[in-house]
């Protein structure tokens, strides 16, 4: 696995990094375990002080952190700054809330005079985090902030195209005061994953990535009897009801599909429009997409970023051709994108029938699938006709009606009148082929802790 920084805008290979050796992986596991034996006993206040230091450093050095994101995966500079800030907010969420989220819980028992019972939440140990390239810092923050707060230690295997972002975050935590071994970046090769999971000192794995990678790692973890959480792909529905405010809805649709170059697991990939407003929505949406400007992601005027790599761009183009070969109509929208860089021409797909394999695919780029629904219930039916179940949204002036329909949409998250909200104080995760488990909030911090029962019993033994 070649770890390398390749500028997606210029195609220039900036720097390469060798894979970790077996000995380096073994040493990292040992260091993380040794640190865990002490870190598990550090107070919440002391852990929180380190996380707050990390948040402060992120803000103080935000330009440096943001430019590295733009260099490695082509993210718009403005969006890179937003990711740095979001990462800081995630740290601060656990600074403020970790202790109360993991406070002991008294259980109601049948006879309190005979026994008391409580649940305490204790860290498990060393965890492996396998993270993707589309949000290099946020993905790290949302696993290490809760798990370091809980008393665990973490080994990171990041995506091969963001090696400097991974190393920079390791340095951030060192500069913030985290003990050596608390968080270790590893340029691990694929065969190292099984080596790590088979080590008895490693207690679990959290993966964000593709379905294929998730299936392999989950199987490896299960074979080793280790817990896993998976955040995989998504084909989120963007449902537009007849009473929606179209001006506002279209603006959110353009953003929801194209932020981060369309490379977001919770971006609005399937736009399901009720028949009454289908034509009006499509006309306005097409105009909105056409107004996007592709170019240098460091240029403030640029509103459409290149994809993370030429390989990623080629894969999206192949999927478009597959959709067309099975009967879909593909409309390329807006000015021609630059020939330099990993760009994909914004494309709108219509007439995508359920017998088209593209109907059930995830498009990780600026490709919009527009589907027509007869009415509200039909829109929900179409939304649920997917192997994925990550997020989704419903646009309507009747928010009570929207919330009611949201209960019928089979996903981990549904937003009314907003395409997606990736926030420090909201849980994240999905169902079916979008994975299992949750990250962030109290749900995330409790994924890798031992929920231990302690019961005090005061009755005489009977034989």
C-alpha cells in the first residue's frame, strides 16, 4: 500500500512514505498497551485538559491544518477550515460531557433492602481506528475524542492518500500533552490489520470506509472475537414534498450534493421529488448546479473541488457510463471543468429505473440522481428501496408532517429542511449496508467500554 501525498488539483506527487514494518507495528501495540495501563486511571479532568489543549492548538494553527487538507485531498480551503473547527468542537464536547456520560448508573432492583446494583463504564484497552480520506481530521477526532476520554488508547491506520494529515494529527495530540502511546499513527499495510486484531492487547476496531473494506475487517475482528463498529457508504434520500419552499430547498440540494466535491457518505445522492413539483425543482436545481465553479481549491472563488484522486474521478465516470448503458439519461451541467486535476463534470441522472444497477449504487462525486415520486408515501417507499441506510432529509413547510414521515424512513439519521448536519453534539451512524454502531455523543463514547455490573447483596445464604 503506497502512502503518498498527491495533489489532486495538479497531479503532482509531493511526498511518499514507506509502509510500517512488522516490528514497528508490534512496537506500536506494546506502547499503546503500556500507556493504557496508566491512562485508564487518569482523571476525566486531566484527560479533558489535554483534549482542550488540542482544540486550542487546532484553532491557533487552523491555516496550517486547513492547507494540508487541501493539498492532500483537494478540499476547498473554506471547507477545510470548517473541518478544523468541527474537530475542535468535538474535542470540546467531550471535555464538557465525558464524565457525566460515563457516570455510574444505579439500577432499579426488585428489593433494595436485599441488594443494590449499579453499572460502571470502564475502558477496554487498545483500539484500532481505520479511517478514510474524505474528512481526514474529523474522522480522527470523532473516534479519538470519545475513546481517549473514556480511557482507551488508539492506533490509527489512515487512508493511504492522506499520510501527512495523519502524522500531523499525531503531532497535535503529542503537542497537546497526550502521553506517548496514547495515539499512534501507523502506515500499516493491509496484512497488518489482522496482526493487530489478533493481538490480545487490542480490544476492538472502528472503521469508516467502503462496504468491501468493512466486510473484510468485520470478519477479521469477529474471528478474533473483537468488537467492531462500521460506518460505511450511503445513498441518502433528499425528499421534496409538494409544499416545500423550492427556493430554499434547491439551495440546500445543490450544497447537499456537492459539498466536499460530492465525496460525503451523507451527501444528498438520491433526490426524490413528488410529481407536483418535479419539473419546477429540476429546472431550478439544474441552474443551481450550473452556477458551480470548478477550479483551484485554494481560490476563494472556487465552489466545486476536484475529487481526491484521478482514480476516484475515473470510477465516478465509469458509473455514469454504466447508468447510461442501462437506460438512464445523463445531463452534463455547467461550464466545462478544468482538464487539469481530478475533476468530474457535474452530471444529473434522470430516468434511472430500479432495473438499472446504478439505481442502487453510491456515487461518490458530483452526480445527482433525480427520481420522481407520485406522492409522499411513494417518496418514502423509494427512499427505503436502497441497500443503504445512513442519513436522509425531507423538505416541507409542514414540519410535523415531515417528522411523521421521518419515522418511516429506514436510516440512522433524518433531517427536516436540511440535507445533513455533521455536528459535535449529534450522533452519527446507520443501518443495513451503511454499517452498525454509532460515533459521537454518549452513544459513541459507550461503544468501547465495559458496562460492568456491581451489585451489593445482603441476604443470608440458603442451601
